[in-house]
C-alpha cells in the first residue's frame, strides 16, 4: 500500500505525460493499455519463485521428532512427550527450543520449570526438545518463535522490488485506459459512463475480491489464535507453500 503508492503516482504522471506529448489517439491508447497491462500481468508471475520455507513448528509443520509432516490436525499437537501435561490446544504462546524448533506453547514443549521474567524467561527440562533427538544437555526453550531462514528476508526484498516494478508498469497503462473510456463516450454520456464504470469496478472487483481472496487465504491457516472471550482470532501460522499456490 504505502510502499507502492509513490511509484503508482509517478506512473500515473508519466502515463499522462506520454499521452499528451505524443498525442496518442484512441486506438493507440487501447493498444498501449492492453500490452502494458499484459506485460505487468506476466511479470507478476515471477513472484511465484520468491520461495520461503515454512518455519519448523512442532505439531504443525514438523513432527515432534523434527520430521516434516504432510498434514495437520489439532491432535498432532499432542505427542508422547506432552500427552500427560493436559495442555490447552487453542492458545498460541510460542517458544523456541534449543533444537531450533518452535513449539506452540511451553506446555506443549513439555517444559517443567522456568527461570527469569518477561521476555528473558527461559523454560527448562523440556521433554519434547529432548524427544527430537537433540543431543545437548541444554533442553530448554525461550519465549518467541525461532528465527526464520535467512533466505526469507532475501525473498521478501525480491518480492518488494518486483511489486514496485509491476505497480509502476500497471500505473503507466492506467491513464491510456482511462482515456479510451472517456473518448469512447458521447459528450452527453460521459458523466453517466464514468459513473457506471466506477460502479462496475467496485461491484465486481473492489468489493468481492477482498472477500474471495480473504477466504482463500484463510484456508491456508495452520493455527488460529483465540480472543479473550474464547472466539476465533487472527491466524498465527500459515502454510507458506499452500499460500503461494493459492494466492
């Protein structure tokens, strides 16, 4: 949004300047709008290759032994190392084990003791960290998720650059497309035509698309948070691979 807005404004300006300087007619404007929009659409497909692996979270993306698992169900949060702990399954209070695996909560990590307070709290004697085959005697966990792979930050930078380029190209085509709309209407029909265009854009794209894509994105959620009253909150963990395919 804010990141792309300056580039979009520049694209609008240069699109209008190009139309004025070269005195583009309606047929040329239609061709420019079509081919430039097609270029932006095809270029955006490159985002498919900005791949970032899903973080290892015990019971969600990997088993408690650290093996990648194919599917997730709520009962996969339980394992032999925490089955007798009577842990709540709805909460999201992640801790990072000394084995590099994130656990949904200290209880589900099988931690039996803690020291420190606040963000410096350390959970100790975590049976699930030991169950993963971690050889060190330090089977502890700290508050928060484990740091993701470094390639995720790199891929984010690539995606943002690609998004900027695509936004600029798209905005270049916006002004020629708008001029095609204006010049295709009779003078007495311009106000009505622009109004219908705005109504159709919002009714068939602006309003339903967030609902549609929001529902699609929700299907990739692995772990939902909870609100104070016990209802479903925001998604805490997405399946990044499925997210990439769907969105």
